[in-house]
C-alpha cells in the first residue's frame, strides 16, 4: 500500500504515483519542473504599459493613468502568485498544473521528497519561497 504524502482533493502525491484529475503518473519515472511563464507575461504586460505611459502619458487623463497603473500592478501580482508545474513521464502525456504558489510548491516538494526517499508528510511544512 502506498503512503499518501500530499492530497488536496484534486492532486495526490503518494509514494508510488502522482495523480491528476485525468491521469496517473508513476512517481519514479516522473520529472517535475516549476515554470514561471505567468511572471514573464506579467513583466511583458507591465513593460508594455510603461512604454505606453512614457509615450502617450501627456495625452492621457488621470483616470486612464490610474487604470494603466492598476493593470500593470495586477499583472505583476498575478504573475508572482501563479506557477505552472510541468510533469513529464516516459509513455505518458505531459501535464501542466496551473495553480497558486503555495499549492504548486507543496506538490513539487512532495514529489521531490518521494524521489529522495523521504515519505514523511511533514516535509510539506518546509517553506522554500
């Protein structure tokens, strides 16, 4: 019987499998990597907004400037708080799990702990952010 390391009701990491809502991945053939694509998109949006404000700032009303500043701040905040976990396993389709920073780090730490031979559920309490 495999021991459950992480279970949030949607994703399960046990000592033998990683389960997503649609697929199961054998843990010892699975590679996991965290991608920061939302952060890069947020930085691109912020750069675009900054370029627009620098170019057309003298033509914009204060309300429009506030909306643009809010858009830039919201895109950066969203990019910082959203991560993508990529799961790859030979013979299986690639899974991209998009979630909050805390959830993705817990799943990643659980997979890493099982791969390192540590199956104690308290491993998830370590904060690496």
